[in-house]
């Protein structure tokens, strides 16, 4: 066999090949820039691999793809259940995302942690600064059910994870949020949304939790809300921000604008009411008890500019057959009387039209009248027209009042003579004064009664204009919102009780009130006799003539411009009516002649007058007897 050997040629070939390879490597070695780029790419690859590894170790869930506890290995399952107990299944569905749903009136977000509404936007409204109206946003609300469990835990649903699902029922959207103990055991919040409705069908029910819920402990529903500011003046908005509620079989009431802390019985609804928007929780079966609180969050209007009040409700819930089953509704929307009234749940009581006769006047007179006028007129013009109609209807009352003042003015010389004649016998002076007024058909009460008749109308309109939702963000002349104050100048400082702006409508109303009171006060001063020992009525009336316009100027500077517009037009018309009555209707000579004719006629006393005369005579006799005893 031939022996294999390396000859010289082979050796030279290997050397040459090796040399060529070394030369090629040297020629193609990377530059410093290329080495830096390679190092950067290497680092990026390492980071990518780390992230991929971390993602593989993180539990990712979606509403339609949940991890079951059964998927864990035996050791992992034991550790998981030891940590969370009956909450293990719920925790395996942990998901901090939000479920988003929209209707024609709402843009809603439901928090998967807690299952409640985490954001509510009213799509058809904006605030004074053209920002969308949010009732719930950025954790300003909490809806929580607290209950004990048979394994000695305390569950707060606001901290637990809910499994969401969204479905359709005809044109309605159903959002189901389930806090699951297992696939067949859960606590469910069910929301049914109609396309164009502010009322949400809402229910709370449990299934299979009778062995989980500790029935010996109280189950509490806690509902909290910090009301967002929506108006130009947060202090003015706070005047109309409170809690309204219905209790004891249909009685409606409210907490007033101050801080409140009240215990209620048999509650059918609770409403967190702000000036023009409310959130109301209603129940088909009355809650036996409820504790409500309201706290003012505005101490300084220049600093506290976000929230108006903090509302809370604590409501004990009852188990039915060991389960929760509460059928409720949730109204979140505008304080529009027509919308609230359409539900036939007494929700129209949220609109503060006033109590008793004042509320009746607003509901059945002014609201229908204003709605009719606003249907074809701009709202500012509608206020002017309604004011004119009201003043025309009350003009006969004003005529009666002015006529009575004229009669008292004509009788004043005779009344002064009576008081001078019987200046040492006040009782006799009063008897003769009453006798003369009765014969002449003139009485101070005749002037007071017409004024009293106007008071219900005055107060009703005082309540109506700030509460009329239709006036919100409606402009007129220089006022850009008739439901808020108008501004013609902003001040660089704040005046106590006045503000940091100047409103023109209150100024015009104050000027009109001043001239109106000059006309009426002058007549009253001449008609009112001065009685010895009594305050000087003329001075008091003069003080009122100046005080009333000043009060109007300060008090209404932050009030709705629609209300100031009404008072301005109303007083202008009153001035015109008085001038017409004084110059063209009333004839003092004729009135004087009529008084003289009345004095000649025998005047039959009423039972009241006879009784008053008898009491005065008895008082006079007792006085004379006391004087005799002293002597």
C-alpha cells in the first residue's frame, strides 16, 4: 500500500490559502461605527427577549377570554386559593380596563374594577365654558356594596374585579358586570340603556351566594358623588345644590343648600341635585332606612372652583332567600320639568318651584305660559311679554291699592284733628279714627290687602326664573346666559356680597325700583298720619326707598339675569300704570265727594268691627277703673 505524504507543493498551497483568508478578514473587519451599531442592535435584542419573557409570565385577560382557576397547576392553585380564599376565581379575572358604551344621550364608561359607572358624559349639553357636561369622571363617584362572608372576610365591591358583557335587547343596550365567586356564583350589576332615555334600568342581584354572604352582618350600599361645577358662578350654583328624596309613601323633601346629615325611612328615591343636572337612584321596593349627608366644598369661590358639594348615601340592603335582589332605576340627566314629570315618579319635585301656592302658580300658570311664549319667541322676549301679561292682570290690584292711598291722603286732615282732640285719650282717638274710616269707606287695610295679593306672584316668579331649565345658555341683548348673571365689566378685585363683576340688568332694575318707590312712597307718606309715641313712618319709608334699590343691586348681581330682567320690566310697567292712574283715572275731588257721601250714610258694622269696638271700650273702662283706684 502506498504511503501518503505531504509534498512541498501541498504545504505551499495551504500556506497561501491561510494567508489569503487572513488578508480577507483584515480587509473586511468592521469600522468603529459598525461595531457601535452592532452593539446597539445586540442590546435591543436582549431587551426584546426580556419583554417577551415578562409578557409570557403576565396574566392577560379580555371580557371574552378569562383564565380559569383550573388551568393552574396543583401547587399554584393551592397558593392562589390560600391567598384569596373565595375571591380566588374573581382575582383570576383581574382586569383594570373599562367597558365603553354610548347611546344618543350618554357616553358611558363602566369600570371593570368595581363594576360601577366610572364616567358619565351628557352628550347634548356643555357647561358655561363650552366643556362637555360630566356627571361622573376622574374618580368623583363611588358605588360600593359592603358585606361579610362566611369565611370571615369583608368584601367591598369597589375593590373587586367584575367580568363585563355587552348585549342587545331590541334597541336597548344591556351591560352586565359580574363579580364572580365561580362560573355559576356571582353578584351582578345589570344596566339596561334605552337609546334616547336618561333613565337607566338598574338592578343588583346575586346568584348562588347564600352560602357565601354572612347574613348576620349588615349589608350596606354606599353611594358617593362629588358634584362638578357646571355654572359660571359656583356659589350661585351651590344655592340650588342639595339632596332631594322621596320617603314615607310619597312625601318629597330636600336638605336645603346647607350641609346636611339626615336619617330617612321608607325611601323610594334619593337625588343628588345640582342647579340644572341630577343623579337620582330610584328603587321599586322602598329602602327601609337610609342615611344621607351633604357637605359644602366651596369655602372660597376664587380657590374652590372644581366641586360644589360632596354627597353620600348609606343604605342597608336586605337579603331575600339568602340572595340580593334589588330592582332599581338610575336617572342621570337635566332638571327639565317636562322630562322629570314624564316618568310619573314624583321626580318633578326636584325642580324648586316653591311650596304650597307658590309651587301651584309656577306649575299651572307660569310654566305653561312661558313654554307657550318660548315656543315662538326668543326667550328674552318671552320674559318681557310674560311680564307685561302678569302686570296687566294685576293692574286692578294696583289700582285698588293706589285708590286706598288716595282716600287716606284726603282723610288725613280729619284724622290729624281727631288725634289732636283726643291726644290725652289714645283709646278714644283710636275709636274715633276707626269710626271715621269706616264711614268714609277708607282703611289702611284696604291698601295692604292688594299688596298681599301680589306677594304669591312675586315669590313664585322669584322661584321660577332661576329654576327654568329652558333659560339655560339662552342669550338676550348683552346677557349670554339668562340662567346666570350678565357681565358688562370685570373688576380687578372682589367686593364682599357683590362679586368681582358688574351686571347691568340688576342696575337697571335697581334704578326702576327707586323711581317706583319715589312715586308710591310719596303717596304713602302723605296718607299715613303720625301717631304720638310711634316711630316716624315717613322716615322709615324714605329709608326703604333707598335701601331697597341698594339691596337689589347687591343681592341680584350674581343672580340669573332673566330674573333681573323681569324685575326691571315689571317696575317700568308699574311706574307707567301709576302715572296713568294718577293723571288720567283718579280724580281727588270726586273721591273727596264720594267720601262725604259715604260719611252721611249709616254704616253697618261688621262682626269684626263690632268686636274690636267692644274690646276697646272694655279696655278703656278697665283703664278708668285703675286710675280711680290709684286716686
